[in-house]
């Protein structure tokens, strides 16, 4: 908008930016499509919040790759309190569910918002435990789709009395590719993430590693080495995660963190969009340095010898063209 003067002009420019990045055609959704989505969300009792609005979580706004828009039902004021995410195995043991439920209840009683993903097992137990205080459910589907189906009443309870958050538009089924995106929101909303039972390659560990990438506290509850469901938590602890046995351990870990960490987004993107179009040789110099192995943007700027704003604009073109993948830690790779 700073470069092109208005939102409409910026949208009109996107196909040309994508073309320079190597994509033949990019179709921008029409205003009518967007308005239909707004109407559908409103009919379901929800609303859109954008990343520059006061209702948007300042913690989530501070992380790289935060969604520019979310769909919510409920009380967004719950995101202004200290937030702790509790995640874990869907096939969790009875003792793990009991611990998650009690930990969530204790946190809620201390004024902490409990964030989780409304999945079976640990997630469900955490939400149920926090019902007496504040809890936020982040789902991988549209706000009108309950998954798993047996959590339909719990999801409605959160949407009515607490907060339900979705990135996908109404009618979207929870596909496998949506869950890693959902997990990044859970990690981004919270000051820290507690993992209670998780397999080594589970979605819960993805959430925990995202939290670590965001500079948030990673916490894990230890378990028996004979239980495969405890291997992920024990691995996190071995890698440096805080060992959790009581609520006091959680409060001690996240206590020094407050909402001041939710700083304003970096201005690199605005500077890039404000830059003049780059010559073909500049674009080639940056693109030739990219490959399938992730590389830091700062390193790309250093090796290319081009201004940071110029490199950011070229990366934007490649991303619009569908040729760029972004990774944690401000790293990128070429698809």
C-alpha cells in the first residue's frame, strides 16, 4: 500500500509481481467472493479480525508468518491475558488426560488463558479443565465444522462462552495440510507451550518446535521410557525443554514473559514493497543463490550484495509465483 498508494492498487499490482517471479497467471479473488465469505461468517455468529486490529493477538502478530486474517467466535479479550498452550497425544493415557485437565484448571484459576487445538485426548482435557476460566480453541477447519465430531458440543461451548479461532473459511474440512498451519497459530498465541504425551513425529512436537522458533517457552511433562507416547516429551526435555510437574513449574517458566514481547511487526516488508522494481540481473543474482536447502534471508542479502529491500521484493515476487517456501528462523528455500 505504501508503494502503490491504496489497497486496490496493490491488489491490481499482484499479478504483475507474480509474473516477474515466474508465475504465468495469478487470479485475485473478487470483492464479491470476499463479501460472500463475510456474510457467511456473520450468519454463523463469527467475524473476521485482521492483523492490524486491536482484537488481534499481539503475541501472534509478533511472529513471522502470522495469518493476516482470522475468523473468530467468542471473546477476543481472552487473548489479552497471559496465555499458555497445552497440547498432547490424541490417544493419551488416562493419567495424561487427568494431568492436562488439572493443570488447565489451575492455570485458569490463576487468570491464565489456556490455548489448545480441540483434538481428542490431551487437547479436549485441557479445554474441559479450563472451562471455569478462559480457554481458546484453534481449529484446522471452518468455524462451522466440528472435528472430531464428538467435540461438537465442546466446540460450541468455546464459541459461545470462550473463544474459537479458525484460519480456514466456512465449509472447509480439516485436511491434513491444515493442521501444521493450525499448530503455528496455537504456538503463536501463547507465551509458552506445555506438551503432555507426544510421539516423536507428532503434531504436538510441531507445535512445540514452532514455539521454540518463536522464542517462546517450551515445556514438557516427562513420562515412562517404556511408553511410546512419552518419547516425544522426553526428547524435548533432553533437548532443553523445561520439565513440568506442577503449575508452579509452568508459572516459573513463563513468568518473566509479558505482553511487552509482542512488539510491532518488522518494517522490512513495507520497505520492500516501497522499493523500485528490480532489474533482471538483480533478480537472477538472488534467485541463483536459492535452492532446496533453507538459507537465512540475512545471508542471502550478504551474498547477493543487493540492498535488503531489493531482496525482500524479489522474495515477494517468488512467493506470489508459488516458487518460494518459508521456514522458521527467517529462512527460505526455492521450490
